[in-house]
C-alpha cells in the first residue's frame, strides 16, 4: 500500500511538472508572437533610444512580471474583466506626459551642451545618456498602462484559465522580455549611429503618437480619427525634421565659408 501511495504521489508530481512545462512553452510562444510588432515593442525601442539598455530591460522585466501576474490572477482566480476605457484614458495622459517630459529634457540637454561649448569644455567623446532617478518607474508604469486590456494580456488571461497558472506566469513574462529585448538591441544600435538630439525628438514624437492613438482609438473608439491624427503628427514631424536638417546644413556651409575667409 505504501509503494502504491508513493508511486501515485511520484506520478502526480511528474504530471504536474509536465503540465507546468507545457504551460511555460505555450505561453512563451503565444506572448512572444503577440509582442512582435506590438506597441509595447515600439515603446521599448523608444526608451532604448534614450536610456542604457540594462535600465530599459530592468523596467521591462518588472513590468512584464506585474502585467502577467495580474493577467494570471484575473484568468485563474477571479475570472473578471478590467475596465478598458478608464485605463485607456489614464494611459493616454501618461504617454502625452512622457512626450512633454522628453521634449523638456531635450531642451535642457541642448542648453547644457551649448554652455559647455561656450566655456570650451566640449570634448570629442559623446556624453552617455542621462538617467533620471524615475526612469525605471516611468518604464514600468507606461508598460503596465499600455498592456492592461491589450491582446497580450487577454491571451495570458485565456491561457491561465486553462493551464497551470505558475507556468503561464513564467512563460508569458519570459516571452515578453525576450521579444522586447530585440527592440532594446535595435534601440541601442540606433543610439550609437544617430545623433542624440534627433533620437530625443524622435522619442518625444513617438510618445505623443502613442498617447494620441490610445486616446482616440482605445478610449474614445474613434479609429478613423486616430489614423488621421497619427498621420498628421507623423507628416508634421517629418517635415519639421527635414527643415531642421536643411537649416543645420546651411549653417555648416556658412561656418565653413567664414573659416575659409
């Protein structure tokens, strides 16, 4: 009888491990594929344009752990639904606020760079990206707000209702971190190749686009208006960037002409 109990206990533990491992693999694959090209991957790329890769990855890891923990709790323990529109309004306001913050940081960095040049303290090495004390908190909060009610979260909720909850939590978190890690690598590469001023402005515009899109599409349900507003902001940003580049080129030409004289 003791041997029978031991065998059944061992068989139950082995079945539990297999079930958990299956849940990890399934949820990893589903979330990884769902994240490819999703807005959270673009948000990661935006943050990676401005901050060190390990800072962004830490924020993404914490956010993924929290988001999918909430998803598992909803799917496995509660079976409830989150109010999508109020969350969308808060997320929209947060991203527009991040855009304003980024614009202000860019203006402040340009002012400090001009001061260094005027004082003759400018060196040939590019300065490392400045890290705010609250950047990890900003990354975590923006990811959590962007993912609440998103298709990735809904997929995790569905998986948790039918699979091992711990395996779904682990696999979904790992899938999001790996997918967004690719965006971090792309952002780090761009940060080395492109001017910091351009990257800061691009990040601010992307945050503004995210905020406006969430506001008109998710919060208000006006998809055509969201497309029109996003297109208008994109065209305006490209035109402004082209004019800035042209003015900079003319200024360089004038400076070279004065030096030749």
